[in-house]
C-alpha cells in the first residue's frame, strides 16, 4: 500500500461507517451508540484510483489516562503518530462542539497532512454545521455522507492534494514485482491420491484467539507480539471488534485475530454484544488454527466447552491455552488434573494440546506457538490411498464390522478426499447400517496409526456402484 490514512474524531461522528466504505466490506461494527470502536483497526482500502491502508480509531474523549477512555485515546495517539495523512471528521448535523475544537488542536500539533471532513451532510440540517467547520482553521471542510457514499470524489481529491501526487500514487514494491513478472503464480489443488506433500513451514497462517470475557486474550496477543497493540484492562468485555494483527514468528508470517469474549447465549441481550460475538464467529470460520484461552483459575466452565465444541464442528484446528498460570500454586498436580479433564470433557477430538501460559509474564508462549504449528501441520496432513488401504486391511481383519440384521457389512476401500481438516471416504455395503461406534473405532484407529491427534477428522460412508444394476436413462 502507498500510504496510511487514519480516521480521527470524537465518538459517533461516523468513522467506522467511512472505514467500512473505504474497505468495501462491513468489517467494523457500526451502531448509533457512541464509543462502539475501542481498538484501532487497520485494513487495505481503495478510493477510486487510490490504494492505501486505512486505520479506524476510537472516538477521542477527555478522560484520565488510567481510565478505559484514556487508554482508548492512547491507542488513537499511536494511530496519529504512525499515519501519513490524518482525516479529521466532525458531525455536520450536530455542528462544532468544544471537544471538536480541543481535538482539532491535537491533530494540528501532530504536523501531519490533514483533511477536514464534515460527515452526515445528506440533509439540509447539516448545512450550518458544515459552514461552522471553517472555524477550526484546518482548511476547507469536505462534505460527505459515509452512509450514502456522497462526496467520495471530493474526498479523493482532497487526500491527493494533502499528501501530494507523488506519495499518493507511489507504487508498492510487491505490485511492481508482479507487474514486472507479468502474472501471479496461482497454486493448484492436489489431485494425485497417492501424493503426500510435505508441510510448508514458511506458508502464512491465520490464528484466532477466542474465549470467555476477561480470560486474557488481548493481553496474550500483546505479549506475543511484544507491544501494547490491543486495548487491555481489568474490565471484562473491552474488545468488541475482531482485530487482526500481523506478526512474524521464526521467519513465518502470521495473522492473529483478537475476538470479543463470548458469554452464554442467554446472557447476551444487548445488540452491541450480539454484533461482537457474530464478528468473533466470523473470525473462527476465517482462521486455520483457533486457540481457546481458558482462565486456569476457573477452567472448563460450560461456556468454555461449548466454544471448543463449536470450533470442532467448524472443522478448525484447535489448541487449548490455560492462561493465568502464574496464579496457580501446585502447578504439576494441577497440570495432570487439567490433562485428565481435557480428555474426559472433550472426547470429540482425542489428543488435544492443552498448554499452560501466562499472558502477564510471557511464560509458555514458545510452547504455545510450537503446539499451534504442530496442530496446523496435522490439520493439513494428506495420506496416500495405498497406505490407507494397507492400514484398513489390518484393522478390518483384526476387528471386522458387525453383522446387521443377519447380514455382514463389507468394507471395500478408503481414500482421503480433502485436508483442512482431514476428510476420508469409506466405500462399503449398506453405509446407512454401519454403527456409529464402528465409525468411531475407525477414526480413532486413523489417529493412532497416522499420528493425527488434536484435529477433527471427517468420515463419510459411501456405497460403491453395482456395475450390473440396471441404469435408467
């Protein structure tokens, strides 16, 4: 991307609405309630022929530094410092407020290229407020409506004028390389059933961090990346949007997703919390590995188990992290108890990795990352048809399928049809009559024989076609 644009303003002026419009998708939570956005969110954006990174920030408020609003403002200060151009937004329908004047002085002192935007100008009631914006001394206010897409052309011209044409249209090195090569290489799916491709340890990976409120998810990510990137504090439910953070670990590019805490469905009444949870569920579906953060002092609450079960049903690779390990006294005995409970309470997937960590001190972070990579490798594993059928022959010979209604079930062959998670097709007679207990026996045998712990395994039964059966036209 050529440059970074930060959207700044007091609460409820429409920053997240404009962010969504520039990004082209509704990824930031938008509501009439002031103060919805808390963390700063960064995403690639486009405005006509301009391509850049846009930063959505929390609404500026005057508050003590140690308060939640003060910590939110500190995140916005970082966005101002890192931006190449600042877009200062006011609400034209409300007009100028004392806070607008105060924060206008703050962004003016930053000394960055600045664009003044008067939002919500779609009605006559906004005309007076747009005229008032001249009093800030930040130049001509650009009248737009982020909700309806009005004034975007004028906004584009103002951004180019503020930052300069050379900087606005600076070509990214990666884009230049693609243009030089003439085409982008596109990967292909593996179609050879006997192929067992090696695991690529350099390929980027997407990791979602989920759990109940106040389990320490944001603190854990801050500890992993080594900076105060996400808003944290003793208050439960600080995170609302699912925030993605770029990180590199041992030379590998990772994208971490911080999500809002998920409470029991019966307790989620407010619209904002419902939107936050829905955003977290989207992050789970988009991720490859999902880390469920448990509070080690009160682990295995019913909600913890429901979150883990949801991830298993979605087919994601799952790792359990027991946070606040520094508060546990008899660590060795407690760890043995946790492993026993993991096996007993989450029998859907055998061999789940349960790793103790401390987001406060950083203890266990390397073990957690090693576990994530190991689980991701198993989740991507592909086994050749030849090896699978040699295994199946021995398993069926040792424990053949039971007879149902006096007729023996015949299992003919097995093949892997997909990975991420591993999925197998078992060809047999009368698939509807095969007991689920025998399917579980085969799945557990697969795990043990091919070293596939801790990931969901899909098994689909299919009847092979009878070549002598009459075929309809």
